[in-house]
């Protein structure tokens, strides 16, 4: 039997600011620039920042990726590999 595991999944958040016309940033959970928990909204687990941006745009029009944490995650993909499960 083969078991699959996902390795490259990250949790993403949308920064919340008081001005609805201001650009909100999408951050990964390990970002050094992530806002405090009261000023962010959970987007979910995604394979890359592009997927997180798509979800954030469903909530708000003015969103952008954080340049600290998302620039290298825009086109990354999940890595799958099979492990033989011994019985």
C-alpha cells in the first residue's frame, strides 16, 4: 500500500487594516512582518502564495503579497511522494 504526504503546505493570513481602500498584505504564518493576531484574518492552508492571493481577493479587492515572505512562494508547488506502508 502506498501512503502520500504533502510537504510544502503553508498557512496564510490577510492583514486587516482600518481603511477598506488601503492595500492589505497576504502573509505566510512564518513571516517576520505578520501583523498581531487581532489585525489579521486566517485564509487557510495553501501550496503557494498565488493560491492565497486568489482566496484573499474573494474577500477584498485591494490585496498584495508581502514582499518579505511571499515573493519566493508565488509559484511554488506542493511536493508529493509515496511511502511504502509495511503491514
